[in-house]
C-alpha cells in the first residue's frame, strides 16, 4: 500500500517523499521527546505549501491516516503507519513593518 501511495504522491507533484529506509527519513521524524515513537509508512518532506496541499488531497483520496509533524515539538502520542507531512522546511519568517504584520511558516521554531 505504501508504494502505491508513494507513487500517487509523486504523480501529484509532491517534491520529496520518504520511506523508512530513505536518507533523511530519520531527521524528518525525529522529535525532542525520545520516549514517543514516530514511524509513519511515508513522510512527505514538504518544501512548499503545494506539497502540503497535494499530500492532503492524496491521503484523503486514498483513505490514509494523516499526521502533521512540526519542528519536533508537540507529538503527543506514538505514530505508527500512515502518511506524515513534515513541515520543518517551511520555516520562513516574513515581517512587514509597514503593515505591522508577520507570516510565520509552520516549521518555524
């Protein structure tokens, strides 16, 4: 099932799709609480909002369990199987002093 979902994600234009044996999988799933296991079948290492949108659409269409991983904080329960979207690379911070506003990426710490 993971292989077909991986293919569907790649066909949908997702930039980086990782399986447990792929380089980068461990760093995308690691967190600060080492007592909580995180082992999804597939990790989407989102590089742009379009990756997130495509991954959510594919997971929904395929009936896959979906979890969002931030920057390593906030995982409250063990995660086994399914699809996880890592937001770590979406860490941009933009400040517009003229408008007195800021945009903060989901992976910012």
